[in-house]
């Protein structure tokens, strides 16, 4: 493989600090930890929903809350866990279900699908950060001890919590995992104490359950209750959050020592599946217990909007059942887990966006570094917080929409992948694959129903998510246009020993480089005769011809180069190019010719520009010149740059 052309390192202390550490788009570059530790980083998002989920369930379902919660748990254990166990096996580099869907559509169609899903992922993860921080601020100002000191400064407190989260991630991923464990474990312990105290209260007063059964009777018999619970269940969809982040943090999960670097890391996959199942089981137990306790003990007027238990039913019971001191301690830990709930979302975005958008040429290269991305995500989160004025309710619809779109896409991708595998299977294996595929198509239908119901009830969620999608698409288009004049080559390999030997003869001011559109002996002979007749040329000519790859939407690609002699001249055949002009500029930089002859067609420049941006072809001569000039501006000064001649293609 030939060496990449040199580029200048960041020249300022700030630039060097921002680029310190490993690149986020390099698989395996991040430090890893056992799955039991990474569990808390995922759980800080998943388990934090206990801060508001029981209150939402009461408001949406009332007496039906335990039944709807049981359906939610069933969907979690029978739907979400199996789906993401399959995703973990097929997408183990941190891209989640989006990586599975990327292969469905070739070319620009696949790119647009990925960008749209990234928009929904950004909706899910960014709103996770802003909504959780806003809810933490709300818990703080409603606490009887903290409220008098904090006043009504919810927005400032939310921004402060987001800034604290940012500071942790500027330090590193290991620090984030450590903080997550310190926050989550005590929170779960305190919550279990409250739920146990609530169950004791119910056991002491049988009338509480009698009142609940009386309220249920108003909804009909068992079948009617199940149907009513199923219809209400989509309102509890926030309890499904955490699975996409669970697979997006896979690069942080330690595998087995014998995991091969060039094969699926089976140890990491198994560890991630344990993480997903453990988180789901813990959360399922907590949700069921909390739904029973809050339904029996929280009166309707308390969980109504603007009531003391609205959005904080368990915290309300902590104060009521265990006193103000314990309640305040619980409030502090609830504030801590909600304030840090964005940690898993931040981790997910840091592992998701850099694996796609820079590779597509649709984000600047600095987005592959952790610190600039953390600062960017804080800026976006701060703007979202200001736009919604830290209002939890205003953001919940977008949160649910982002979560459900990603879960629906994951279920669809798994069902489709299993169906494809079953078609390639034989005998019983094929039948088993079709049965598995059918199961996941049913799961897909359940998630589709849940998403549609949420969209009908909360249509503003789709509007907000669409803004994120449009923002991603706009930023992607602008970046692709800006980065179109980069060299855009992953690497270049010489195909055989003859090519390597001839390359060494040519490199370093030994030849004159001549790009040709048509690579035939007759065309090369005509070109050579015309050049030697009109220009004073010393040394041999090196004719270079580039062949484009089928998928022109790719931004980077590995090139293959074959070199051969043709009389006193050389012929360079390059295959696998994503863009003609960028490939010629790259070869020129590696070869360092004496002279570079660039042909101009004189065709309509607007048409040529669109052909270049979309398909990598068009007016190559001018683009090669522009690419080289831009590259030279960011590279160490060479002794002598090649002389460039822009000429008519007829010469």
C-alpha cells in the first residue's frame, strides 16, 4: 500500500487538545470494560425513566396502569430483547440497527435512508439528554428543601446539568462509566426501599386493592381489560428506551481474549446480550412493582397535571411513606440519575454519527474526534433546551417518536435479514429461519402499531423529529459539497510486482502525468504526438486512466493501480474510483510528476458540477487543479510543485 499524502497537523494548542485521544470512527480504539460495568452506562438512561414513567402510566391509564405495564414488560422481554440480541450479533461495531438497513438500498437511496434514521436517532438521544435534565431540574425545584434556594430557574439548572454531563465526557468514557455506576446503583436501591414500603402499606390495608379492583370492574371482564390495556400501552412507550443505546455502546463492552479482530467478536456479542437481558429484567421488575404501588397508593388528584405526584409518583411516595429526610435523599439521587441520564445517549451519538457521516463525506473530519463532538452535542442540547424552555411535557412526544422509529427499524431489519437467510437455507434450517422471520414480522407489527398510536395522540413528536431529520440532511448536503474537493481515497495498492517496480522508476519528478478519458493505444499515441508537438517535454509520459466504481455515492474507496510500459512511456490503470478528478489528484500527489497536463472539455459548467458532485465525473481538469491547490494549502511546502497545464481536450 502506498503512503498517504502528508497533511499539516493542527497548529494551535486548542486544536491539538480537541484532537487528543483516539478517533471515534476507528473500531476497537476505545477502551473497554466488562459488561456488568457498561450496564450502568446504558441503565442510566433506561432506569432513569422510573423517575417519571409511573406518573405517566397513571395519567394515561389510571387503574389500568398495572395491566398496561404488564403488556409493556411482555413487549420488552418478548419483542425488544430478542430484536436487539439479533442486532448485537449483526451490528457489533456500534452502529446499531442502522448498519443492517444500510445494505437494503444501494447508492444514494441507502445514504438517504441512513441519514433519515440518524435524524430519528438524534431526536431520541438528544431529547433523552434535554428531557432528562429538564425533569431533574423539575424534581429539584419541587423538593421542599431545595426549592426555596433554586426558585423557578428550571432553564438555568437544566443547562448546568447538561454542562456537567459535558465535562464528564470531555474527560473520557471510563470516567462516564464510573460516574454512571455511582449514580445508578444507589438509585435502584433507594427505589426498592420505597416500593417495599409501599407493598407493606398495601398488605396492611386490604381495602386499597379492593378499591383498585372496583375501579377495574368499570372497564369490563378480563378480555375487555386486556384490550383496554393494549390500547393504552403505547402511551407508556418511554419505558422501552435504552435498547438502541445498549447496542450503540458495544465498542465499550469487553469481549473474550480470543475474539479475532477480522471476525465477529463472539465474546463481545454474548456479553452485550447479557447486558441487554439484565437491564430488561431489572427494569421489568421495577416497572411492575412501581405500577402496583403507585396505582394503589397515589390518589387521582395527586397524579393529575400540576399535582404533587405528576411526573414523580415514586418520589411523592418517598416523602409520604418514609418522611421528608428520606424523600429529600431520594430526590437528590433522582436528580442525579436524571441529570446523568444523557450519558448513554451521549455515548450512543459519539459512536453512531462518526461511523456514518464522515464516511459519507457528510460531516467534517473533526467530527471523528471525541472532544469536538461532545462540545457540538452540548451546543445542540442547549439550543433544544432553550427552544422548549426546559418543558418536559413538550419534549416527551418527540422522545417517544425517536425511540419507536428506531425500534421499528430494528425489528424490520431483523425480520428482513432472517427472511433472506431462510431463503438461502436448506431443509429444516430454512423452515426454522422462516419461522423466526415470521415471529419478528409480528414484533415489527406491534412496534408499528405503537408508533402509529403515538403519532396520532402526539403528532408534534413527528414534527420535532422531522426538524432533526431536515437538520441532518441539510448539514450532510453542505458538508458533502464542502468536502467534495478532498482527495477522497482510502488507500491505493499496486496489483503486482511489475507495477511496484515501474512505480519506483516513475516516482519523484521522473515523468509527466497525462490523464486520459479514453485509454486505447491509438488515443494515447495521438495524445502523445499532440503534446510533444505543442509543449517542450522532457522525459516519458505517464498516461493515467481511472475507472469509477458502481456505487458513485461512496465518498471514500480503496484504489487498485496497475502500471505497465508502452514504448518509452507508462500506462497507469486505476480501478475502484469514487470520483475521477479526486483520483487523478491523489495519484499526482503520490507520483510527484514534473508536469501535469489537464484537459478541458468546454462543456456547460453547471451541468458538469452536478455530474461531479453526484456521480464523480464531469469537468475533471478544473476540479483536479482546485483539489490540488486546496490540498497544497494544508500540506507542508514541497521543494517544487508540479507544473500544471490546462488545455483543450482537442490538443
